[in-house]
C-alpha cells in the first residue's frame, strides 16, 4: 500500500486593508420587500389614482384581491376587490365571528411594522360581506392591548358590493357561481387618535387578510394574506404603508451619457410577459373557463399585451398586468443614476367606437423583488409587487396606433437607481387602479419583430459622475520606516468653490512636494499638519493632487489618512486609506498531501 507523503512549505501572509467609499464598493440592499406608497389628495380621493397592490389566486376554491389605497387630510381610504366564486355571509353575525365567513380584515399599526404583539397603536378592522342589510352588524373594530385584540367602539365606515355570474345565476348562501365582491373602508384619522393625516414620509404597519367560505357547514378555505408571511398577531411580519409618494433626487453629478436598454439591442435580453386578460385571453365569459383556466394562461411569445383594470368586478376576466425585466449590467460601474424612463408603444385600446368613449387611463409602475420566468408566468404564479413607484396617464386612441405605435413614458428613476445600487436588474410591473370601463391599453412587447425594433419596451438611463466627490489612493499599501508613501487625491469639478483638506497623521512627514493637475492651488500648514486645496474647477473637470510623504514611525501600525471635500451647496465627501507600516510577517504552514 502506497503511503501518502506530506510536504511542508511556508507562505507569507500579509494583511492588506483599504478603506474607500462604502457606497461605491458595497451593494446597497433593495427597500423592504412589501410596501405601498399611498398618495395624498387634497380633497376627494379619486378611485383611479389610488395606489394598488395584489395578492391571492384565482381558482374554484381560492380567492384573489386587488387593494387600492389613498388618503386625504381626514381619512384613510382602502378598497378591496375580491374574485370569489361562492358568496357566503352570516345572516345573524357577531363581532367575534365576522372572519368566519367571506370577509376582509385590515390591520394597521401607527408605530410601523414592528413589535411581536398588538399594542395600543395597533388597530384591526373586520368587514364581512352582506346583502341588503345595514352595515352596522357586519363590521367591527379592535385595538391592541395586553398582547391581544380588544373590541373597541370607534367610528369608521365600510361599504360592500357584489356581482353575480349573470342576471339569473348567483347570489348569497346558495352555492351558485358569482364574479366576486368588494369592500371599501373609510377610516377617520381621528378614530386612530390623531388630529389629522400623518405627515408625509410617515410609515405605518399594514396587513390584509382575506377570509373565504364556500359552504354553509364546513371549514373555511385557506386565508390569503398580504404580505405573504403576515401573521395577524405579529406586526413585525406586516408590510409597510408609506404616507406620500417618494421622490428621487440623485446625488449631484456631472451628466456623462445615456444607455438605451431594449431587447436584442447590443445583445440585451429583456424578458417580458402579460398575465390575465391580456391579448389572447381577453374577457372570456365561460364560468368554467374563467375559474379553472383563465388564471393559468400564458403566452410568452406574444408580440402584444394589454394592461387593464376597472371598478366593475364582473369584468375581472378583462383585467391584465404586465411584467418586464431590464438588465443593468451594461451600465458603467460606479456612476450616479440621474434619470431613467420606461417607454412602451401603444397601438390600441379597449372601447374604440363605443359610446360613451373610453377615458384616459392612469397606468402605474411597480417594482418586483424576485426573478420570474416568461415560460412560467401566469396570473396565479406572478410575483407580488415590492412597491409602487409611479404612474402616468395614457390617453385612448380613436383608431389603430400603428407600428411602432405611440410612445408612452414613465419615470422609473428611483427604481433603476435602487436596482443599480443593489447590483440587480430592474424588475417592473405595470397595472392600474382604474374604475372606468374600456380602460384596457394595448402595447407592443419585447417579442415585436425586427421590422420596427423601436416598438419594443425601452429603458433609457441617464448617468454621470458624482459632483465634488473625492477619491483617495495610496501606494504602496505596506511600508517600512523611512520609505515613501505617495497619496493621490482626485475629484471632479462642480463649477462652484471647493475646498479639500487632508490632516496628515503624525506617523508621516510633511509632503516633499505637492503636484496639482486640473486647476486650483494647494498648500500645507506645518503647525496643523493640514494640506489644503481650493479651487473652482469647471463641472466635470478632473482635478488630481499628488504628494509623497516619508514614514516616520518605527512601530507596527496602521496609518489612516482621511481627506474631506466640501462644496458650498453644502455638500461633503470623504475618502480614507489605510497603509500598514512595519507589518509583522506571519509564516503559516501550507500542507499538501
């Protein structure tokens, strides 16, 4: 039997550490996975402008929900549309058992999505569907306290609606097919202990649970919840309700270029697909089909797609969402995203030639936080939205819009900037909260042929270099006593007065010489051990300050040098380096067999 021989060699391990701007080196995580940014309205709350999100599935025994939400100075408005085949309600309800039938329970926490149990800032609003009776018996409010939910009497309003399968088929408590039901909450801020609306930028906790009964005597179907890991008694598992619409303000930067991302352009792959009542699956009416097949439809190779929603739930087989993913790997690294625009080309819409004619449709863009496959994407498999990021009005066309069609644009700067910082593609969905009939808008997809490639969904990204941002480099990174370190400071001009200071550590000498390229003047104050540069370089003009120093220390130490650049905006940028002086050498055995 042959024996294994072990030979020993030694390797020198030297610790090298360099500090730099963390934002430039480390990916910045995407925002919380489930957040709705609810818009503020100064008067009435327009249905079609409310924020929208979705959850659930469509099947004979499962329910799906669209949730619209908005607010004004007096109240929070929440509208839930539920696709539900069988409608059951308790004709003699109690507050404690409202959720044992077809019901929606809304959860709010003024402290945010934090805490392991409901407390005094946690609220729960139960609403069960009912037929013709006054709503008082089919709604109830609860407030947290002692780690549980306690019944409270606080003013709020709920209203429900429903649609049968047809004029002769459907109804309550009778095992007949329906299209679904709706519930609308009006919750005064005064009922939540507030004098008025929360300040814009406030974040609350939000959860929604959809309860479903399809038989009189028997178990409930499984609950559908938002977010998907939501636990009713644990606010930390809820989503976020952000009051207001976040805006994107890029870091001051010098514009340097634009990148256009489109399927097949420069080799880019831009997968996209629509689900639900899109082209090829638009508005079927057969009850067996809509409850068993509609939500499983997929057509990843279609050149066309529809985006549609409306207030009449009976038309939900016409509702459609669109998903698209743009890779950002072709964007140059280390840039500031200044702007980003999504462009879709419209060729038509629902309701052409009808009277009354179709109205403008407000189509919303939402971000998606997970990968999906064109070949597998359906209404039931489509991911939930991460958050809503904007919207734009899309007017109806009186006739065919042609090829490449009419360009429609959305500002997606914040979504692209966040995805770029996280090192991920930007994944988007387009949907609407429309209430009007004929709200469908028809667009060309990434599968459009090569005759008019500009018809394909397009992302245009403007990017640049950060203004007045300093970078620092040192060489070498390990030194011995009396050796030289050369520091290089670099920045881009902003067209304004800039001041750069660098307080040298006591472990090094004064600069032997200071070289400046690009403008401005530098000096060194021996008493303060401070290098100072001042200048007014033109926007985007590179400036470099280079100087050598001698290592004075004989100890093993890390020499930390930090430079600070200030702008009159005001704006401050810092950069640091670490050089190891007289590092200890550690010989470690390297074993091979």
